[in-house]
C-alpha cells in the first residue's frame, strides 16, 4: 500500500516538472535573428544631404533637438540589466525616421536593429514629449511681433494688418469601425481635421487638432481656442488693436479680426474681384505651410492607427517639428502638395454686431488698397 502511494506521488512530481518545463519553454524570450548592420556607423557616415533626406533635418538642427530633449530627465533610462537602454539620440532618430517615411514600424525596427515593440515605445515617448513642447514652439505672436509679421505680409501681398492666415487641413486616418461616419469627409475619405494659423513665413502660431473630418471648417472655428478666447475675453486679448486681423477663405465668417473674400454670386465689381485676388495671394502661405508639413513628415499622408487620440498627437508632434526646423532656418525642398479645398456654401451664423464690424472693416481695407 505504501509503495503505491509513493509511486503515485512520484508520478505527480514528474508531471509537475514536465508542466513547468513546458511553461518555461513557452515563456522563454524568443531570440529573433537580426542582421548586424551597425546602423550607428551608417548614420555617422551619411553625408549631410543624405542625413537631411532621411531624417528631414540637418545635423545641426538635430543637435539642437537633442539638447532640448536632454532637459527632460524622463527621457533618460538607467541600465538595469538585459539590453542596453536606447540613448536620447537613438530614440529621436528612430522617431524622425518613422515620421519622415510611410513604412511600417516593423520596417523601422529592421533598419535600426531593434524589435517593433521597441520602436513603438520610442515613438510614443518622443511624440508625447513633442506635444508637451508645443506650448513653447507653437506660440501666438506678442504685440511687438505683430508689427514685423504684418510688415512681411504687406511686403508680399500689399494687404495691411495681417498677422496670420487660417485654414483647415485634412489628414487621412483609419478610424474605429463604429466611428467611420464621423470621420468621413466631403471627399469620402476618413480623416482628422486640423485648423492651423500661420505667418507668411509658414510658421504655425496656433493649431487645433483632433476634429472629425466630417465637420465643416466654420464648425471647427467656433470651437477653436482662438475663437473662444476672443469671444470670452475680447478681441484685444489676441489682436491687441483693431488694425490686426487674420485672413480666411469663404468658409469662415467675416469678422473684425477675420477678413474673408466677398462672396461672388456674379454681382461683384472689378475692385471687389481684385480685393479677393489680393486676399488670396496674401493667404497662399497657409497652403505652402500645410504642403511643407506633409512633404517633410510623410507619415501624415496616412496615419495607420485606429487610436484617434494617438493620431492627433502624431499630427501635433509633426507641427512642432515643422516649426522647430523653420525657426532654425532648416528648410526642405519638397513639392508642395495640392491640398486646396473646394469651398462649401455653408453659412456661419453671425450676430448683427459681427456683420457690421466685419463688413465695415473689409470695406475700409478695400478703400485703402486703392485698387
């Protein structure tokens, strides 16, 4: 009897050992084969033009970007065993490569000799940090800055008092299955809408990202930071004086701080048509800004994620990098993409005061242009 009990116990022990061995085999970290491509040496060997082409910024701009990131202690990870943690430089290079190209994370990982999961962690970390930097890099002009901004606009187009051009831009995304309708825009693409305000030098001074592509520009406008601030605190909070204003297309309302073209129903005189042409010439910078943004950061041509919050962060991060490069005189020769919109005939509801002040100011500018 005793021997049977001992035999039974031995069988149980052996089964437990087998199960443990089987579990440990499954849990064992898989060792993926990777080509020893010594990517760091490749990058160091790139001539300046190749570095600029792959990472969309010069080496000097990259050095400044690294310096800005070093101020954040969260980017440094101490070594605790296993693989060496990625340096700040490596994390930034991985993210810039990913944002500059249209390939998958897997492809990026193959180039940098790291796992796809490591690429994801690096990209998420850098993108989140870039979004935190947005308040320092995407800045509304101060009163003293408005003089110079308006001067440059006037030199290029003869249009007075302009401190920014406003417009919306669609970014193709892959929304969740239950939100397809909300993100379907007028061209039947699935997109996120961003409202951007930029100077004649194509630098963004304000962006609002994350609106479903189905919304009209006027709807986005009344829910934007700029409109809400002016509505609640007054025009002087952002425009300082009645002489300053933004320029928009006919999708926007005509306000004392936002001048748009005369609506053409076939009844415009020659001076009003010339006014519309001059206004269009002055605000062409916004088309160039959006074109350069998508041309530099090709990831924005199609953001392959069903997480709309993450997609919005990627767009904002690219806007921060766009400004950072231009502020450091880092330009990129790309073909400005045709992202012109077909204006919709949707009217924006305005109160009587807005109608009076906006139309009076537009007529006064028409008189000053002497056309």
